[in-house]
C-alpha cells in the first residue's frame, strides 16, 4: 500500500467514523488505518496484549517483524502499546477520562511483558497523545492533540517520525530553588552508579551552575579552551570539544576496574552576567541536541533562583528531579513552586511546537534520617501545600502525585528517602564519587536509580 493510499484511508476512517463510535468501532475503523499509516502490518499487531500485570491487557501492541520473529506469532517484546476509548469518553487534557487512561497506559508500559516497549499511544479518535518510556520514566512527548479529518495526516506524521527516530537519551535537570539540598552530590553519584555493572550506561553531566561551580569543583577536571560558555555563545563551536572524560580506577568485585562518565565543566574566569544576557533560554537545549543519540543519560546541575540558567536547564530537560531536605521546609515549599509554577511555564513555551515539555518526577528526601515524629511533621506540612494548591482558584493544581507517588485509596504517603551517610557527604573533598569507593553508598544510589530511572 503506497503512502497516498494510506493517507486517504486514514482520512476516510475519521470521516466515516460515527460521532458516538464505541471503543470496538474506534479500534476497527480508525486505529487499524492509523497502524497502517504508522507502518505496522497486520501481522505486526497483537490485540488484547497481556501486559504481565495480573490479568491486565492493553488494547493493542505493535512491533516490526524481525527475521524469524513474526510479532503476532511470538507475541514478545512489543515496541508500542495503544490504549483506546469510545468517542464519548472525554480525553481532553485534564478531564477525568484523560486522567484515567493516562494511569492505564503508564501501568501497562511498566508491565513485565512490556519491558521492551518504548512508546504508548492513547486515543478515542477525537484526541491522541504519544508517550515515551525510557527505563522506568514515562513522559508525554506530545500534548494531547485534538484530531479531525483535516489535521490527522500532519499529526500522525509527527507521531510516526518520533517513533521511527527514537532518541537514546533521557535528559534530567536536577533543580530546587532552595540551595543546600544536595543537587550536585545527587548528580555525581547517580552518574557514577549508572556507569557501573550491570547498567553500563553512557552518562554526561553538565555543570550549568556558573556561580557555584560545585560539580566542576567536586571532580579533578579543569575546563580548557574553548569553554562551554564559549560554545554557548559561538554557534560554530562543537559541543563535543568542551566535554571531558572522568575515569576512576576502583576496587570492584575483587579486582581493579576503570569506570567513569563524561563532564561538561565550567570555567571560573568568565563574566556570567554578560553570558546570561547573550544567550537565549533554548540555547542549551540546541547545543545538547547532537548528543542525544550518544548518551543514555544527561544530567544538568541547575542553579538556584529562577533565572536564565535554571530556566535553560529545565527547558532542555525531559524530566526534572527535585531533591528536598526533610528539616528544611523551604525546600518543600520551593519544590511545590517549581512543580506548579515554573515547570508549567516552560511547558507552555515548548508546547508551541506541540511538544509536551519537561515533567517533574516525584520529590525525594536527600540525606536525611527521619524519626517518626519528624515524618509526621513533614507530612502535615506537605498536606498543607497540597491543600493550598488544590484550593487556589487562580492556579488550581494537584501536587499529590509529586509528593505522594504511591498515594491510593489506602493513603500510602511513602516518599523515597536517600538516607544520610557520612562518606557520601565527605566524598566531595576527595574528588571521587562515594559510590566508587564505598559499597554502602553504592547500594543507596542503586536504590535511587531503581526508584526513578531503571525498570
């Protein structure tokens, strides 16, 4: 079937689909033509695919056939999961129906039989949205797009292009408007953990906090010429020319082995105010673009204060990781502001191109050992923040998923905690990430990467 025929078939499907089409009709009339358009033949589709989460099945799973591996025969390793609804189910962003199907597709993508899945699609033939899965992280790639017979080809083309050319990297901005929450320590040790077996991930860390330079100072790396900020100002300088390798020979599993990651350091003798006036908030994102099929992860160390450098870091990110301190209520309050005000502002800018923009990950307590009494006090304060955001008529926002990601009818208020451990804090003075020297520190950060990044 040539492209013109596929295009017309998809348009005709929407034209002929009843306004009150049931879910089976949406599947048989519309989705089947969408799958053809996206390049999936009949034997590359499995309806009612078992996700491996109990008896739950997603409406459709898709994967290109491989040599001696016909997908609808082997029924393994799907690439795309598709969940559909009837046309009378409202899937406009923020609606009850949207929230329910969003939870569904996330749950299915994390199913045991869906570890290979990289994409999720939701649709009712009135709206459609594409989600990406990177390890354990699931984030919207497009906004929830309204579709009709006039725009369906453009929107389906956008989705097809993203599926056909997936990015390898997940870009993570680590940010809290409050200082002293351990952003740099988190980045360095998370990068080091991901570089170790069994993960063997390629990781780049970016020092984008020019005033503090904590990341650069924590590692024995000196910036050279050209500097990163020369690179930001001069479009002709290749970003690869400012990347430095960091490697460490460590005792690991009974022998000496070399592990490491890459670093973009910052130079101390630079007029940062001048540079801040010369760059636009999207310059960092554009400079990192050529690297996004080389690295598995890029972590950006973001400065406090919502100014050009922190805005640029969040704009460049897929997700934002927000550490807080349980004894610092300001860090909780600033986390709430970041989630409900700052990140949505960046999303609005990126959505001009139908891009969803960065998504906040749930907060975590960094370097604390809370007593039960302290935990109760923190919960009271968090509950107040959540209630205030929900009752704010000018900017009503549900903070619950970001503070209590496991919250259900059972009221699970568990928040991930990276416990205090002295060697983690003191490793800054040694120029070596704690996880490269200390097994306990390594286990702590393994728990963090499993909680947030790895399935």
